[in-house]
């Protein structure tokens, strides 16, 4: 008899950022009960869980607003104890600013953070010692706004997507150098395969609130062969996708915006998004399911049976059974103004 996808999750916690609410909400992963809420510096975007030190890293990107419409960039990372649900430290990266994408090499204890360009330097990746929480170095990406970042399983190579630059930046994490630029027409979320052979990148750059470009490249998930640093395939999507995630069971998840043009103004309006699911090995589509408005972040349970889709415009998180592609629950995330739900982290109970 197959167990319920909720079985065995007692003590596990889901952490969710409210971008405009400037908070992190904690939910019981077995029951979806809202446990507590922690206020953090405005305006948080991404979350990452460090299982070695049992800490959450929270990137605070802008003073208010969002990418393309904000009142200025912030410089902080907030370190959170998810068990005590308290702030441990606020790490100031100044003069670096606009921290967003987070990736962790648990073996080496290194945290990688994307930062935006300034008048003095290009966009890049800041390297942080996860134990001492001090800066170790900086790797340039030759792009103004590296936004999402992922590393290979060996911890030697990193990949930064660039919304408005026509390439993905490839960096050597051991030498601290930019080694390649892979042509992609503006890029969003990404994920690296378990063997490091492929990188899956959403493109082109999503413009959900702007007029629809007539010459926009076809949306889809670009498949990059890491050996040749080139795009070898594109998995088609019906609309522009932003978040991309790989589960422990080899399922590739992509969140489509689902916005539609107004027939008169041709301005994109919010409509329900889609979670599209592929087999990462065969690249075959397995199905899709409707989710909230403007899916922005995806994570999954460690066993790969549940997906969590944070939708910023509806400020909701959809809990999806990946075996049946059925939405099991919709979590409401508190917010003050738009936007709402953003970064996610699944936190297994302490061993």
C-alpha cells in the first residue's frame, strides 16, 4: 500500500518569504498549519537552508518594489535559526548591493550570492564562509544583473542567469574566474542535473507587466550541455517560465507565468500559472497543473513527492502531489501590498 505523500513529515517545516510583508512564515509540512511568522529586514526575496549548520539564509534585495521597479538596492543577508525562529545575524555585504540568488556548497562550507553591478564593478558572485559568515571573495559575471545562481554537484562550477544579458555566465569556483558565456536570449531560473552534465535554464526574460514584444524568442527550458557549454535542446513551454527546480527523483519542474494579453491594450494581465513537469533524464513532459498567479519560486520535499510553488501575485503557495499532479493545499502568505510569496525552503526536522 502506497503511503500518503504527507506521511513521515511530522516535525518538518516549510519556510516562506513574504516580499512586501517583510517576513518569513513557518508552516507545519505535515498539516499545513501556520506555526509562526518572523519579521525580517525589508524587502526579502530568496531563502536557502544550510542543513549542516541548520540555518536559513535570506537575501534582502531592494529597499521596496521589485526587479525593474524599485526604490534602490539593499546590501544585507539575514541569517535565521529556523528551529528557534529568530534572527541570528544580519550580514552587510556593502559596498555590494542587490543580493538575490543563493547557492550552497555544504562540503566546502561556501555560500554563493549574486550581486548587481555598480558604477565601480560589474555584476558578480560574492563568496561567503558559511561558518564564520565572512566574505572570502568575488567572481565577476560580466553582466549587470546576475539574478539566479546554481552550482554543480562537485562544487567546482557555477552558473549565473542574466535577465537582460543574452548569455548565461559560467564561473570556475575554485579559481574565481569567468570561463564561458552560453548564448541564451535572457534567462530566469535554472537547475543543474544530479550528474552535473546538464543545466536547465528558463528563457527568455519574463516581462509579465509590460507590453508583449512581437519578436520575443519562443519560451522554453534551454538544455545546456556542460561539456560543450552550449544549448543542445529546448523543452517547449506554453508561456514564459521563471522558476526551475530539480527534485531528488529526477523530475524537472518549471513554473509558467500564465499571463495573457489584454485584447485592446496588449498589456499582459495575471492569469493562473502552470507547474509543468518533465522527466529530466528523458526530457519528456509528464504533465502540468494549474497554480496561483505568477509562480516565482519552486522547491520540493527531500523525497521528491511534493512540490511547493510560491506565486507572488496571489501571495499563495500551492502544495502539489507530483505523483498525481494534484494540488493538495493552497497556503495563504500574509502581505501588506503586492508582491507577496517569494522565497521557499523545506526544513527537515532535527535528527
